[in-house]
C-alpha cells in the first residue's frame, strides 16, 4: 500500500511503500540510515544489511542526495525521534538519480541559498516555515468565515494609489497608466458598504527601496473591512484574530516549531486582550528608555518599535498617531484634531508592525477636504468619494502582513524565508 509520511501513525506494524526523496544519508557498519522526505514530512528509513541482503544494502549505501525513490518497509514507533515513527526498510526502487546536488549539509551563504531558492525549499527548515505559513492561511479563512465575513478579491491592477504615495510599480494598461496594487483597502471599503463585513487575501507590491529584514517588495496581505465598526470594535477583532492564529499554530504545528527551535513559552502568552498605549504615551516611554532623539510627530523606526514591544509580553497596540504622518482616509480624533483614529499592532521580540488599521472618514465634506490637503486628484478617486456620498456609515479596517506574522510566530529572523520565492530590492531570480 502506498502512503505518505504524515500517515505513518496509521500504519504502525504494517508494510507500506512511500514515494520520497533522499534528504540525507549516513551509514554505520551494517546499518544505513536514510533521511526521507515526501513533501508531507520527514522520516528516517533504517536499512539493516542482515535483514535485506547484500544487493539491497549496497543499493541503499550508494544513493545520492535528492535521488527520488520508492521505499518499501514496515512502520515502527520511534520514541527517540520528534516525528515518532521510522521505517524498517525492506526494499528500495530508484525513480530518478540526482548527482552533484548543490545544497549539501555544509554551511552555505545566504546569497547562494537565495540563488538556489527553488531547491532550498526542500530543506527541513524551509519545510517547517512553509507548513506554519500554510497553517496561518488556513486559520485565517477559518476565523473570518466563522465571524461572518465574506471574502472579496480586489484588483491587482489599479489606476491610483490607495495611500497617495509614489512607491508604486508603474505599468501601461493599454493606453492608460496603471499600477500594481499596494493595498486593496479602498476597494474593500466599497465591498463593506455592500456586504457589511468583508476580507481580502492577496498579493501587494511596494516599490520601497528598503533592505531591512522586515521588508519585501511583493508580499501578501489580509485586509478586513467592517461597516458600522468604530476603532475600538476593530481592535477587538484584530487581537482575537492574532490570538486565533497563534493558537492554531501551537495546536497544529508543534513539530515544525520544535524543528525551528522556537521557544513556545512566548507564544503561549498570546491570549487576548492585548495592551494599548497612545502614540503620545509611546513617545514618553521611549524618552524614559533613553531615546532622546525622537520628538512628537516623528514616525517610529525599527529600534523604537522594538523598544516599545520589549516593554510588553504580548503584541501592543499603538493608537492615535499624529495626523501629519498618516494617510488621508483616517479621521481626526474628536477630542484632539492633531491625531487620528488609528492603531498599529507591534509584535514582540523585535518583529515590528504586523497590523496597521484605522477608522475611515465617512463624511463627504471631510473626505474631500483631506484629499485636497494631500493634493490628490479627486476625479481619479471619484468612485471612492461616491462611498461617502451615498449612504456611508462609520467603518473600520486593517491590514495584516502575512510574511511578518509568519516570521514572528515561527521565530524566523528575516522575512525572505517566509515566502516561497521572495522579491527583494536586488532579487527577481529565481
């Protein structure tokens, strides 16, 4: 019977066949240990010369890294292995030999590994990260579906910038100018006016010339938008969503977290509610921590966000940022017209902002005045202005960056490892 590695627990004591690749191999006298992978997991195959005979044992010892094969044998429990099972191999059938595989068990530089990303994905570590990414995606759909959200897909090609920035990738749309989307937010606002609670999940693009460990040129965003929700309502959704993601990974990816050496004691604390401080309180905190150079009105850099996050055990919301450093669509605080009704969620352990969100302006005159302040072409945004013209309501939304969230939960230092094929400032290959 053919099975996959992740089904091994169901076939203890039975002879099965697994299609796999040889990830690594070692031999000790008359025993060969084959490290097998099949895409669903990793498992050890043990080949004992006395049990399989000279020919099979000789074939097993000559297998090369990443050779594909069918391996037949009996599944046994193995308490020494984190996986918990191994195969007592009785037969090996080579499908396709692999020679001079470039990524060997020795140390390789980052650029070399990135040049061979198509092969690096096969490694134990990358497999664990991608499994955690997949679990976060799965849990995202579960959370929003059970909360009554409808998934809406905004366009990737747009005619204007959602946030009025210049960090856009320009292209031609026949005889018109177009841009790769940096956010689906404005379209999600339109969808919220039609369906109440919606979310999108898709690729976004930022032509930002940044080389930090937190930035990608192409990344994936989850962007919910909620009609009749004030900022406080949105913050509750955000903290419940993030807590739900962490619990899902703890429940379903414990083996992968262990493989990555992730300290799960940090993750086990991620239960809502999360702490909140205002931007002004954050500035005061930074001054107490020795950051004398930052003044009210400055945006936070990575060292500032890390210092703030280190003051809390859970992700922390920073709310009510200065109006001057936030996009046009954020409404002023009725009690202080110098700040807007917004919040960023900062992850612990130096992973920075994983969510940005706010209430949205729903008053027509206020929206048009703010767009004028930002020197935005109101004709280009006429469809968006219609939302405020025809029955608008208070509404809020946010965007969660998938790769930063994967990096934080998995304990991966750089976001380039959290997406299958990263697009970086100087990398478009492979």
